C-alpha cells in the first residue's frame, strides 16, 4: 500500500518543468541602451517572450517650443532632434521654410549643402556602426572610428564654429562660404577616412564572431517593416530601395550618381552593412560635389538673394539704413511670411525626417510637426526582439540607431 | 613621458614618509575616480568623444566607467533631464555610496537650457546637490575634462570629516535625501 | 496604367464618396483632401486597397488645433504610395471638444504610437486603439500640452522676472 503512494517522477518531468517567466527591467539608465529607453522584458530563461517599451524620458516639447519661436530660431531646436547628424536636420528645416517662401537657391549653395549633409550622414553612421561593434564586444573599432569623427567635427567647426549642435546655415543659404582650411580638411578627410573605414570593415564585416552575433539577430520582414513605417537604412536593410534623395530629390541630389545599398534579411548584420556601404556612397557623393563645384561658373555665392530672411552682412547693418532695418526685422521675426501648409522631407541619418509646417502668416510657425523616423520605427522593437536572446536585443537596438532626442522630441 | 602624480606635502627621510591621512586619501581618491555617465542626450555624444582616443579621458584616471551606481564616485549628468526622468536620477544618486560627487554637464542639466518647457526639469539641482556645473550646449570635450579636473580639486582637498558634518547633513536634508 | 495625378485621385474619391469629400486643394504641389470625419477611415482603407492607388505607407499623422476657427480640431494624415511615388494628405475636421477618431492600427501598425502621441498632445481619442495611453509625457500631467491654451513654460519656475524679459 505504502509503495503505491511513492511516485517516481518520470524523466520528462524534469525536462518540462512548469513554465515560469522572469520579468527584467532594462533601462532607462542601462549602459547598453545608449540613452534612455526602458524595456520591461518578460523572459523565458534567456529568451525574450514579450517586451513593453516606455519612452518619453527626454521629452522636451519641441513641437510646442517651435510654436513660440520665430522661424530662424527653430533651427537650434532641430539640432537637438538627431544630434548625431544635426546638419541634416538644420538643412531640412531651412529647405522647408524656403519651400514655404518660394526661394530658389543657386546651384553652388545646394552643392555645398550636399557636402555638409553627406558629412553628417557619415558621422551618424559612424556612431551607429561603432556602437554595434562596442555592443558585440569590439571596443577597438569604436576608438578607430571616433578618431575620424573628430575630423568631421573639425570640418564643421571651420564651416559654422560648432561641433555637435551645429546650427549650420541660414534660411536662404549658408551663413558664410567654406574657407580654405575647410576645403583642405575635407580633402584630407576624403583621403584618410577610406583607409580607416576599410580597416574597420576588415575588423568586423567578415569576422566570424561578429557575424555569428549579428546574423539573424532582430530581423524584420519587408512587408512588416513597411507597415511599421520604417524608412532609411533600416528599411533598406529589409530589402526596399526607398531613399528620399532619389524618390523626392532635394538640394540637387538628382545631379549625383550614387547607389542605394539594400539588404535582404533586415537583421542586425544587414543594417550594419547597409550603413557601411552608405558611408562609401556618401564619400563618393562628396567627391562628385567637389568636382561639380569646380565646374560651376558661379564660384562665390553662398546664399540666395532673400533680404527678408537672410541676415545682411554686418558691414551693411552698421553702415546702411536698409541693412539695419532688415537685420532688426529678421531678428525680431517681423518679416512677412506666406500663409499655408508645407511638408518637406529629407533623408536623415535614420530615414525620412519630415517637417510639416502650418503657417498663419505670423512670426512663429502656427504648428510644426516633426516626422521623426526613430519614433516611428522604434515601435517595431518588441516584435523584432521577440524570441531572441537578451544580448541580441541590445544589438538590435544599437543597430536600429534609435536616438533618444529624435525618439522623444 | 608618463608623469606620476606628485606626493602630497609631508616629511620625508630615509625609508619613511609622513603626511596627514586626509592628504593621502585625497590624492588616492582624486586619481581614481569612477564616473557613472548618466548620459541622456546630445552631451552624451560629446562624452563619447571625450572617451575616444582624441581626448582620452583615461589620462585622468577615470577611464573605468562604473555603470553601477553602487561602485561609482562621480555622477556625471549629461543631457536634458525631463520631469519623467527626475525620479530615476534621484534614485541613482541615492544608490551611490558616500563620498559621492555630482558633475552637471551642459546647459540642460544645469538649468534646463533652451528647453524652458512644461516637460523639462529646470536644472538637476532641484532634486540632487551638484558640485560642479559645466556650461555649454553641448560643452566641448575640453570643457568636460575641465569640469572633471575641478571635481578632482574638490576631491583632493575634501576633509575626511566633511560627509559627517552637520552642514552636509543639512544640505542633504534640504533635498529630502536621507 | 495611367499615371497617378491629383485629378485622378480627386475624381476617384469623389465617385466613391460623393459629398463626403469636402475640399481638394494642392498647396505647394501636395494634394490635400479634406474629408468628412465619419468616412476618414473608409477613405484611407480605400486608398490602401485600391490597386491603382496603392497607398501602403503611412508617413505621419498629427493633430491640429485652431481655437478661433469654426472647426476647432483636425487630424492630418499623410499617405505615400511607393509604387507611384505619390503623396497625399488627408484632413478631417471636427468641432467636438473631445474629438474621437477611428484608429488606423488595424491598417497600419505604425499608427499605434502616432495615435498615442496625438492622444498625449491633444487628447484625441481613437476608437479601436489597443493601448491608448500617454506616451511621451508623464501620466500625472493634466491637460493636453499641444492645445493652444496650454502654457509652454514650466509653471513652477520662480526665478524669472517678467519685467526683465519683457514678456
């Protein structure tokens, strides 16, 4: 009788214990999340079952702030959207206002802008790819690439005086022409950067460990990516060659000849490789722009002729009545601006960065909505990491290049 | 050339060196600060540049970033702290062991910066005490390094009894921190 | 297949939805269609499903507030057809103090957070949204920040002297 009560557990009983899930809180100050994203993960051992992202930890009310600032003063806000490539945001905003007021820029200005924007794209992709390296355990690449990033900063400094939040350019052009040192530094960068980038590629792109870590981590299928509103390198890694520089060319991008790299799987490795290829293409665009600039007849203009929006030179402000009046009007935001609504988008470091501007003719935008690529594609993150390891989730996040400033606006 | 840090003032003779404990501890602490980078936005990217080879934060004995607040000496707050983030920052500060220092990097952390909006905390000194402020939006890496050097000065010259003093306790109490 | 033009879209939509299409304009070469609020989702669904249109991508959507106008609130949607490389903007106005719009989450997954953001900023409600909560602001925030009457500045700041700043 007694023996009947003793039940020997069958071996399968050990193999299939009752499912228990662990809840892990990742963030908001976790070092591997580069910024502040909180994810509450439901884990089955090492496998992520569910995750719940919380954002808004650096919500700074850009859209509200923009409604209270004159058009020229919105530029510093756009700096802080995607701070890894602020010049693209600045230019995007300037082009939006130029579209609203109907200004046509000289070719030379557009080419100069292309050079700055492509430099910014390189610096954006450097951060992303270097950080993918760091998160997969290769700190060396980070140190190599950041050395080069300093050189891009030095070029910015020659052009506008700032390093990171550049506030580059003005509505109607650039605030000053590139000086000789800037050209020299760009030449030097174009000569030296390929060597470093090649070395970085040798270090990672065919590295067995890196490939094992990244291939198949955080994949997203193309239809799903489209439905989630992916744009930029992340969409291209999933396999669609959508690039605003080609689809809706702005700033004379139609004059340039460049390839759009695409991936197939939409996983971390593809996103890494797409960004890597884009850096090469950006360098080629910069070279083409320099060649085109040399062939232009116009060698001096660096802004369009829009006295209502473009600050007059200091000499004119101090010595002429008209210059002083324009200066005062522009600084106080008293210039006439047409009513209307306009949408302009540029290919930012992370995808389609759009500016939807409603103007009521007043000194400030009536409503300004930023279409922020990070905000839109980050919502796919829980789906992308589902069924992956926790360490893959970290890599997925860094390869998506989610920038907190752009995410939370 | 590698320059080893100078010994503090003291009495030296064959086989012995005597100085006060304060100075000795101050020197040791100064050159082995473990910073906790609380990087939220733009200034964090400048901090990455500071960590890079060009500016080389490691020269000041601080290359070992401590991501755990329990082991950190120096809290470097870089970037905008939104009101939603405030409690998190405060908790991180409370988790740090004494002695602890706080470096507020950038205009946003110091005063809210250009973001005088409903959602942004107008300076982290509203919730935690700050030792050194670094201005700039964002500050250059040189400025961040300078801020760390100022912290090092404070660390070196701090009396061992400061954290037990009534004044310090009152300071913490004014922030509601036990 | 004929190329998609503003006229083609306007005619097709007018045939389909008749007087629910309130106005069609094209400021700055951007087709903007104002539709009645009760058919906004049907219009978007139609543009999504119709093979000649193929608007499969939701670029962005956001709320608008015009406190002095007859129609106080509006929702703006921007769709993109990659195949035709054509963009269209749809607007649906309402005068309701607490507007309710249909959620697009079952057509576009991207609409999820965009609608949460709009809820967070304007207080619009979206029927059929799986998880309508504040997304960027704290849950404890009162009011809807992007409505025009909401003050921009932090009300708890004491160190500002209005006489100095001239505001």
